[in-house]
């Protein structure tokens, strides 16, 4: 390693950091299992160095040197991924995007903006909000994730039901390939000039290239925003309301249905016990929001929904990005995680019941709950949360993996996708082969071989060995 | 060739056709230049055979044999492409998808349907219409193109401004790879399980795999449809109205703005000479259509639009898919074509003027006109039509290529994409390198090498040598 470190230091100097704390801090993401192991005195291996290029040309230079020397490179945004896509190894360097930040360009007429990939999501949103726009992308992680990370993980935001996911919100990207070559895609909104090359990098989790810039097609700040809420007898009834609304052509950006456990947890004063809270946010021109609010209310009432205090929507807005640190649970012997999956409408009820039931049977499980938070004409996403406290604290890791297996197996049995928007990383890597099938997996490996023939980019993430 | 023909005949028998007429009919698409040459007694070379597999497993078997023997394969739907992606060569076989037709599955609850890739668009639309749905994809070619061809070319329909283009309307695809392996993608609406593998084949123009099935996320037949029309002083003014409507969050499926020449041609009795006709179609739930009609009318009026007889929208609906055969022009010594490109809003006016002006200067040009027919928050598509009658009939091909060059060069100068939805084929192949840039082109070639290492799939189309 010392040769490549010396080489990189020759150009980047102190921006090739060898400090213990720095390397430790960049040798993991926010995966619960890594955090659990660290809390038990078993932190992940450390990378050899943290490299901080200042711009695209330095990223290109660094990658070219790593390519020549076969040095593994782990691209790093803000480390908020929850699937273990970032994991230290002593033969690797972390390539931090923290030097590639800020708004490069905002065009009010076209409604477009371009950012350095390392820009924090909330900074990007603030920059466009100052000009009367929104990115339309509001992940819970917006304060701790980067715009490049959104692309690399195929992220979703809380307003996706109207505005789409990250792949629907970007125009162009700039990517540095494994050997240092720089790809810039066309800035126009749509084209038919061969396959869409951006798609290779959406969801690539750092394994196919390093995203250095992201262009967005912005949304003008809506004229009007309105919230309303209902409660339903069970998940099936609430899911049916979302299905009918979305398939009828209405487009509320937010449609969140909580199961009884989460409804009671979030809205203890408003939602009757045992009922499922369904929250809607409507946005757009005033007259459209007005008719949409009425139409959605009618659909909900027709399908057995009862009115819920609309302040629940305000409560959600206020608390929506609050997350307790893993460690506060580990201290109490509790292991936990969230698992988001997707499926068609006809399977959503069964998948919910089966996953909850199966995961609940794991020894030590305290609770399993879920909500639906991203919907489409053809189906929805279910976002499970489990907490477990095994009697024997040394079994926490086992329990964690068993809970994951219970949910993943339910997806396999019922039919669906193993990740809606968090990605694969390492936690789902063992399930990817079944998801993609042998041909799909081979295809992914072929692409990896074509784009990164020396396999230097984020080895161990996403693609099963 | 005789060996592979014998091999294929051993399993498919008479479905490996060697007839002259059959081979000639399958050795071209609907590219104007091929038609011009054919009308001059210079038809394209013929393929060695037309192969008609009956199902996916036969497609797989045929491709495996062609892969083993290094035999070029040209996938063929209904031959309505207009860019020359289909071109006979004596060492190749055409793989016709005509045996892979029909509705395999329609799910009313999820609003999904799956078709054999060779299904004619209008048949697919009729099949889902019978159950109260629409595909949401209405290309002018709907009666002469296949659902697989839509995916292979990254097609757009006339209702795209609300419903999106083909990549937004499909769920899953089945593709046979060059060596015969069969890929089936997940049927769920969205996932984050690595790069979206469907995207490799959207726009691949037969060069990366053979699409055998296409699943759609259907749209329920809208409760209400309304049309309205306006006329504006020039293209810039009309484009501004579309921009403001789309960026305000309204979503009319159809927004078509014709320049003065096309306005007069299509609506001679209604649109004042020199003005630009702008047609809107609104669809959806009754109350939303009502408020959208009002809001769009107000925006148009505010921006100087004057009311145009709404029957112009009915006229458009009636005539929208009518196309005169190339030959009826060639007989009169006229060569012509359509060229669709895309650009951001701020460049659309300039691109329109520059392309019209530059193409008009080509010797023999009779008319150049355009309309905008697919719009986005960040930009729009311009669809040019040129007609030329060179004094010297032997120069028709030259004139044709000069007109193309004039428009392509204007795109290069102003900035934009060389194709919005027709694709590359052969007519744009010489312009693709500049569009993608050297790294983009290399990337496309790397993918080609990874997916089709023996380069048997549709050689000569899309990817420059």
C-alpha cells in the first residue's frame, strides 16, 4: 500500500489522510450490523487512507492511479447508507467526495440545477429553495446524505408518489470511470440515442464509477400544500384506498399508511388503537389541490376510512426525519433495523402479514411493524421495522440476521423486490442472486467486468462473489 | 451461410424462409433513404433468410446457434422504424418476432398487462381497452409497430407529456441475450437492486438482445377528456405557454405547438396565417380536467394566446396517424423526412430558427417546418419535416443527406440531443460520437462487447464502427 499512498500524496499532499480516527470514521456506513459489532468492540477493518480530491480532475487522476496499481477504492459521500455498502479493508483507500460540493449552476428558466456530488442533500435543497424551487426529493436522510449518494443508491424521497424517485428527478450526471475517464451525459430531459448511460450508475453503489456531479430537473415551489388523514380497519383497507387514488390518476406526493403498531406509536392521541393511519399530502396549483383533497377524501370515505385529526400530518412533518442512534438501543440489549421492500398491489397485504408474522417468530423479537410510503399504479413499497432483545446478549447478531432472513424469505415466497430504495450493500448481497436470477446476475457481472476490469471499485458491495 | 440455414431449418422447418420476396421485405425498415434508393432500382442487400421462432425458447435456441456460428442476426418487429436500423446483408438472418404475439396476462387489480414483443401496438391497445385501460402510449406508428419495437427504440407516444415515454410505462421485460440466455426482470414497479437492467435494452435497437415480452403498467381509461386550442404570434410565444403550464405542475397529456407553416397546413380554415397553433388535450378525473382546462386557458391568454376553434383538436385526433407513403413524393421528384430532436427550453426557439434557416438554404428545399410535441419541466422536443426537389433528380440522395446534416449541425451548435424518440439506426450513426462524447461512445462499445462478444446482433445499427 505504501507506494500508492506515496504516489497519491505526491499530488494531494495532506488531502491523503492517514489519521487513525479519520480512517476509522470512513471505514463504515450507517449499517446497523456494523454499528452493533463496533459497540461490541469489533469495529470493521480500517482503510489505508482517506483521499480527498478537490475536483473532478483530481478524482480522475486518483482513479487512474488506483486503476494502474489495482488499488481498491471505496467512494464515500456522507456515510449514511444503511446496507453496509461502505466497509473498510486494509488494502483500500476511501475516496471522499467532500471536496466536490456546492451549487455549480442554477437555471431558473429551464428549472435545472447542478451540484457537486458531495453536496449534502439539505444544502442542495436550501440552495434551490432560495430560488423558489424544490428538488422534489426528500429522503429521511436529507440532512446526512449527498446528492451523489442518492444516485448511487437509487434513492427515494418521501414525496415520490407524485414526483418520482431519484432517477425521475435528475437530468444529467458526471461520472469518473474506474480508469479515470470522465463521462458527462447530455443535459436535455430525454433522448433516444442508445441505452440511457446514466442508468448504469443509478444503483451502482460505487461499484461501476464515481459520480462527481448531478444535474436536477427542479420543481417550482407549489402554490398550495394541504394535508389530510384517515384511519382504516386494517392494512388491506388502507392499501386499497391508496391503490384507488393512484390508479384514478390523482397524484398526491405523500401517501403514508401505518400499520396499527406504528399508528399508535406516531399518533397515540389521535389514532384509535388497532386502526391504520393514512396520511396524505397534496401539492400543486391551488385549484388542483382543492379538487384532489375532495376526491381523495371521498375515495377514503367510500372505502371505510374515517377522518383522523389533520394535525397528524403536521406531526409527521415535524418528526419525519428524526432517527434515534442505533447505540441508544444496543445499550439496552436491543437490536433493530428497517427493511424496505416492494410488491404489486395484490400481494401487499399478504406480504405485510407474512413478513410480520415470520419475523415475529424469531426468538427475542419485541416488535415488527410496517408502513407503506411510496406507491405506484402497479404496486407499493412496504417499510418494515423490527426490534429484538434476545435473552442472551451474545446472540444479538444472530437475531438480527434471522429477522432479515424472515423478511427476505417472505418477499421471495410472496413475490416482490428485496429492496425498494435502500439498496443492496452487504446486508442484501446474499439475496441478490435469487432476486436477479442467474442471467440477471451474470449480466450485472459482465457490466462490472466491462466497466471496472480490475475490480477496484468498492469490492464486496452489491455484487455477490 | 448454408450450414447455419440448414441447422435452423432442422428445428424450425419452413419457418426459416428463403423466399426472395420474404427476404426482400425484411431487409429494410421504413427509412426514407432506403425507400428512395429502392425506388431508383437500388434496393438494399437481402438477408439470407427470415427466421420465425414461435416462442421465447425458440428465439433462445436460434440465437444460441447464431452465436456459436458467428451469424449476424437482425431482430425485426414490423419494420416501421424510420432510421435505417434494419438493413439487409447477405451474411445475416432476420429474426422476426411475428410468432411472439398476443396478450399473455392482464391483471385488473394491479393494472398490468404483458404481451409478446411482436404484438402490434394497436392490437395491444385494443386488448387493454377492452378491460377499461389504455397503455398510455400512442405513437403515430401504433398500427404498424410492435410493443417490443417500442422498447428497442425508446419510443414516445403522443400523450407523453403526462404519461411519460415507453421507459416510464413498462414494468418488466423478457430479453434473450446474444448467446441465447433468457433474462426476465422483476415485475414490481420499482426497485433498488443494482442498476436497472431493463435500461440496457431500452434504446438498444436490436444490438444488445432480442426483446421477447413486454409488461406494461396500464392507465385506467380516464373519466374525462377535453381539448382546447390557441394560436400564438410565433413559436417562442407558444413554447413559453407550454413551459409555464408544465412547470406550474399541470399535466395535460398532449401539448402540440405547430409553426406557422404546419398550422396552416393542418388547420387552414381555423388558424390565421402566420400564427402558431397550440393544441391541448386534458385527461383524468372530471374535476381535475375542469380546473386544468381553466388554468391552461388562463396561462395561454396571459401569454398572448388567442382562442382557436376547439374542433382543431378533433381534426388532429382524426388525422393524427395518417402518413403518406414516401413513394408518392419520390414520384414527383421530392425527397423528404422527419427529424425529431430535443433541447432545453432556453434553446428551443433558437434551435427552431437555426435548423429551419439552415435546412432551407440547402439547394432544392421546398419547405422546412416543425412542431413541439413532447414536453418536460426542463425542455421540449422539436419535430422537423423537410421536403426538397432538387433540379437534378440524381441529386435527391445528396439533398436528403444535406438536409439531415443541416438539422444535426444546428443541434450540435445550439446544444441538444440528436434524437428525442426515433433513435439512431443508420441515419444518425455518424452523429452519435459527438452526441455521446468519446467516453460515452467507448462505454456503449464496452457494453456491446460484454453483452454480445461475437457482435452478431444487428451489426451496423446504432453503434458507429
